[in-house]
């Protein structure tokens, strides 16, 4: 049987477009189906990139407006917020990057088929195009990379305005006087931080007893203290039961151990996680099995239960991270081509881009304790680091966890300046099965923030120097 394409990718997010490029590099003829005019998926258009642009802009504003530069001998007055210009800069960053992906598609001769794709039997995809007509595609392989969409809460109806998701929170036309964020995970903390810095009174309602439920508890406790000093308010153990809009206000109802509560806000951001984007994909008809949570079931090579159909990224579950999806996309394509694609899930960094940043690679103390794994830990504070002192960024610490018997690195957790960049060293070390001693004996330039990682590793083996 002849096929028009070697690979048809459903979804042009980080997993999909990276897989398409890698497939083209391997000599495949590739079509990428996505209904949006701009490539890059949720992450680039209304997720990772625009949120980081706003985090950077809002941090600079808060640093100047809050007189944080006084200690550096810098006096600034008359600071004003131009929100429309800040939002325009965010949009320009997104536009530049989406056009960059379009350029990569052109370079690698990848066809962007703009429309909504639906799986058919026999590795065929029917695409409903923007003008309402349909087009049928057939390939040797199909890769499902449709990502995820925001999860919702019973009793909280999204109106795309006063009650919305992170998509709306990236483009509020004015700074809300009162913002309620439902969920204190990655997205809730980041967007809550943005609007708090710009002047909003932000309250985060979290069902769990602490923020960032999946992260290390010691990091969570310290981060909570830091964020409260920055002006964020938290209510933990809060079960949200409803939200009602009256005019331009929203009343949010929730329950705690003290009984029913309510809070009034100008805007509400619902940030309670994400669910797989599999609506009307034709998975069942094509023979693609999903689990009880709606995630596509795959084997170790990312093959689904339908012959020739693969799936990667948020749609298969696990950590919903762009870089995870990218690596899975590359691995899946290399498996299709007869190679041996593989992803090391124990060495995938998770980052929260607040200030200070939070980064984690590997397992937490709680996970090791629950699994009965013997471990040692080393902790080193940024307060004791020369570069952090010079920068005035002394909040936080680095924690290194290693096996008590083999010294193999099991987890590295960072709360502090530059954590997102420092995490790369930990990921590389864990990828190569390094020990805490290996990490401790590597020469780190002085003075740098990276010395905090070295010192934490030294602390793990009982040889810390600067503490």
C-alpha cells in the first residue's frame, strides 16, 4: 500500500512540532495537522512562553516600584505601569517564536495542514479545514500529540471573562483589584505572582494542605513563607464548591475545616490542573485504547493499541511538561525509523518560574520515605553563597538526596535565584547515574550560584565547606 506521507502528526505543540522536525531530519515526508494558524501549541501561544514574558516584565516592574534597588544605591521615582505595552511585548515574543517554527517547517519541508484532525482506521486522518471542507490524509505512521486542556471544577462555570483559565489571565485588560486563584500549582503560582506584582490583591485557594502538592515538602514550606512576604495570600485545605458572577464581581464559595466560606473577587483564575485533549479525535473508532482518566495507553516505544499509531506528551499522562513532550516526540519518531528512542523519566526537571524560582529533578524526600529507600540529604542555603549575597538574592536553598548505601543521586531540589538553570546540572548528573560525591568533586567556578549545588552535594557526604 502506498502512502502520501511517512508521518502525520496531530498537534503542533512542543511535542508535535519537534517530532515533525526530527522525522523530517530522518528523511520522512511529514504533515502536521493543527487547527491554529500559528504553530507552537498551547505552550507557545497561551502557556509557557507568554507567561514567562509577563513574569519577567512584572518582576522588573516590582523590583523598581517596590524600591528593591535602594540597597544597590539606585533611587528611582515616578514609576508607572503601562499594562497595554507589557501585554504587547508578550504578544510580540510569542509572534516571533511562532514565526520561527513556521520557518523551520518550511526549511524541513513539513506541511502544515490547518484544520481539526480526526483519526480513521488504517492510519488515515480526516481533517476538517478552516473553510469547512474536509481533506483525507494517509500515512505510514500517525503520531497523536494533541496535548491537554485546562481542567474544570463542578459548580464553577467558565465565562471566558470574569471566571477563566490561564488563557484569560494572560490578557486581563486591567489589573484586577482582587484576584482569586483556584489552585496553588505551577500555573496558579506563576500567574498569581504576575498580577500580585502589578498591584492585585491575590488569594490562592488550594485543596491540598500545602502549595505545589507534588514537590518536596521542605521546599513547599519555605516557598509559602517567601510568597506570603511578597503579598500572596493562601488558604489551604479549601474545597471550592461554586462561583457566581454578579456584574463585574464573582463570589467564590469554598469549604474548610472551619465550615463554609466565601470570598469576593473581580476576577477568578481556575487553575486546577489539565486533562488530555482527546475530544472528537476518533480514538475509539481507530482502535486506540484510553485509560479510565482519558489518557492514551502506550507501550515503552510510544505505540498505541492501533497499528502504526503512536502518542506522546500530555495526552499520554505523566508530568505535563513541554520538554517531556519534546523528548517523547523525538524518541517516538526514532523508534518508528528503527532506532532506539528512550526518555529518562527520573531526570526530567520541573520548574516553577516564580521569584525565587523552584526546580526539582528526581524524587522527593516523601517519595523516598514512602518507598522505603535509604537516603542521605545535604542542604545548603543561598544565604551562604557569595554570588547570591552580591546579587541580593539570598532566599532559598539547594537540597541533594542520595542513596545511603550507593551514594547515587536520587533527587535535587532548588528554591532560589536561577533555579531553572541550575537544575540542568542536576539533570545531566542524574542522567549519567552520578553520585553525590561525583557532583561534589566537580570544579564549580567562583563566585557563582552553581556553587550552592556543589556545597549541597558536599553536605550530603559530610564535607560541606562554607557552612
